[in-house]
C-alpha cells in the first residue's frame, strides 16, 4: 500500500505507476554508488504488497521432489543445515528504458501494467540467503523428468477481469549452478516489505520477472509454468507483430538479459557550457552470466567511439552492473547526439537504434542509449 511506499522508498522516487506500485530512483543518485541503497532500489509490482508475518511464515517445496517438505524461515536460516550464500547481484526489469520504445512507436500501451520506465529499472544489492539447490537437495532431490522450478508469490493482481497469483518458473539448469537464491537479506537488512519480505527468489542474470517476491511455494515441474505471467507476459515479438496479430505463441519467453547501458548524465536536452570536455556518467550491465568489459561513448551519434578508461569503470562482479564515467573531448557547438554502447566478455554489444529491436510488448530496450545535448564551447 501507499504507506509502505512512503516508509520504505526515498522521498524523491519517480513513481512510474502508483498502483500497482512501480518506481525508480533519480538517475544521478542511482549511479553514484555501485550498491544501491534499499530505499533507492527500483520497485516493480504487478499487484498489491502482501503483509506477511515472518514468525508464521512457511515455504512449501512441492511437486516432483522425492520428499516434499515445509520449511519455516528459521529452518532455512539454520547455518548448521544450510550454508549461507551472499552475492552482489543486479536486478533489471525487462521494461528498463521502455519510454524510448514508446516514443518510437506506441506498443501494447493499453496494458496499464506496461510501465513507462526510464533508465532506472535496474539496481544492485548485496543479497543473502540460501541457494535453492541446497533446499531441493534437502528434499531428496528432483524426481526423474522434473526440469523446471515454479515459484508462487503471495500477491494478487488483476488482468482482463481475472484475479491471479504471481507465478513464474525457471529451468532447473539455472538452479543447479547455484544462481537461484532464496533471499531474506538485502544489503545486510531484512528484506523490505516492498521487495518481498520475508523471502524472495533471486535469479541471477535473468529478467527481473523471475525473481519472485513474497515467495511461499516452490514446485518442481516437468515443463515451464502454465501461469499467465510465464506464458502471456515477458514475450519478445518480431517487429511485424502488433495489436492485430499478436498471439502468445508467436512471442518467445525472455530469460537472460542482454548487454545494455545508459548515459545518466548529461540528461537529454541539457545545455552544457564547457571548455573542450564534457563529463559523462552512466551504467553498463550484461545478464546471462556475462559482464561488461568495455564501455564506449560517442559525441556524434555513433560514428566515432571513444573507450571509457578501464579505471573509470567500477569493480567487476560476475552478476552485477558497472557504473562508469568519462570526459569526452568535444569541439563542436550546437546540438550533438551522445551515445553509449557496451561490450561484454562474450563480445556481445548493443543494437544501434531503438527501432533495431522494437517489439510490441516493449521489452528489453537494449539499443545504444542516446541523449541530445546543446554544446557551448
Ligand atoms: N514477484 C511478485 N510476487 N510479484 C511481482 O509483481 N514483479 C517481478 C519480480 N518479482 C513481481 C515479483 C518483476 S517484473 C521484477 S522486475 C522484479 O520483481 C522487481 O523486483 P524489485 O521490486 O524488488 O526491484
Ligand atoms: Mo520486471
């Protein structure tokens, strides 16, 4: 509810949607630290914010495991049974930078839940919990044929007149490499209510949508979840698909996030008085187990690129973004288009233009990020 937003989030949060609550922190503060303060971490909700009593809380492990079991929070937190795992992980919503796609062509805009995000639906925290793999092992492991894990969130939301729980799934191979955490701590604090208190899933390098908050059940299944969030949302369509011909079957389900980046300062339409150099700053990220190795910026819309000095990039963590800054040499006066692109360790880089990867559901805006500035030298 709104009181939780006011209590747990920064006062100057940009409220992208009020209900369901979606918010991002002002960009300059977001990139001022490698680790985002809890109050500045973006929030993406599909419905309400459940009120869960941690003492009465239980997590059920069900479905195709050999010994289905119920755990209390204290049992999951018992270090004699389960080793704790802490990782610095970036969570990114596939809606990040959606506003650029909306400006290119409006897409599935009648869906209120497609929030018009800027560059801030991405944040980084130090998360602590237990690897889901260990919990499933404690349940005797998977039965033959089980290869997906379904998550149930306690919140409810409405879509097209129906009420749903938040349910999604991830493939077992992601769990097997200890990249799915059942987390109860965020930057050394108990999870804030708005981020899934008392327990959430955290799926490293995947689209944020799989990181189920207010988790109360984990079920081993033999194919991806049939629930609407898994089957009908987070689909990537080709540019020929629109309102008349969009069918869930002609989109593919997004899991790994691609390499992407953003210029946070200067801001679009800034006028800058300078003496031959303009300071740029932003973030760079790659999902799917990759990380940014080089950031490049351009002062002329992408003809000539300059490398951001490596020492101007923040620490490399395998599952996190890197913030960066750069003094770009600029002689020209007048309107200029600045842009940024990142290369990851697998030599992937970003599409050139928003229209290079526009899609009806307006997901994953990962093209080179552009801002227009007015230069006075
Ligand atoms: N889990 C539940 N139960 N309900 C939700 O609406 N939203 C998902 C995911 N987990 C969601 C959820 C989406 S789309 C994203 S991007 C992340 O949570 C955002 O996590 P955050 O709000 O902690 O930043
Ligand atoms: Mo999301």
